[in-house]
C-alpha cells in the first residue's frame, strides 16, 4: 500500500510539474505575442511616417506651397470677377432700355375669357 501511495505522490508531483511547465510556456507565448505586436506597431508607425513624408514631398513638388495655391486661386477669382463687372457695365444700358421698352409699350386688351352680358 505504501508503494501505491508513493506512486500517487509521484503522479501528483509530475502533474504539478507539468502544470507549471504549461503555465510557463503560456507566459512565454504571451510575452512573445506582446513583443511581436509592439514590433509590428513600431514598424507600422515608421511606414506611416515615411509615406507621409513622401506625400508631403510630392505635394510640395507638384502643387507648390498651400499659400501659393491659395494666392493663385485668389488671383484667378479676381480676374473672373473683373471680367464679370466689365460685362455688366457694357451690357447694362441696352438691357435696361429693352426692359423699359416692354414696360412703356403696353397695349390694353380685354381678356379672352371676359363675357359681356
């Protein structure tokens, strides 16, 4: 009977040792996963910064500075507004005369639905 108890004790000790090894393996796995995640995050951030820098270089090369673009848009807008003002000044008087012509030339007529009884 003592040998049976000793065998059970050995099995329990072996089970405890195996459980400790499994727990240690899980901890190592968790550490490795965390480390891999941190490395991936760092790599993603580096890639994002590189792409952002490349985009800013491309933007500066092809579009110029934002102030330059804004100035160009303002200048184009001023030119278009000036063109519109000139068009208004040259066409204003003939349009006013035509409208007045319609107002002055009124010919009163009886409406076609009017019935004299």
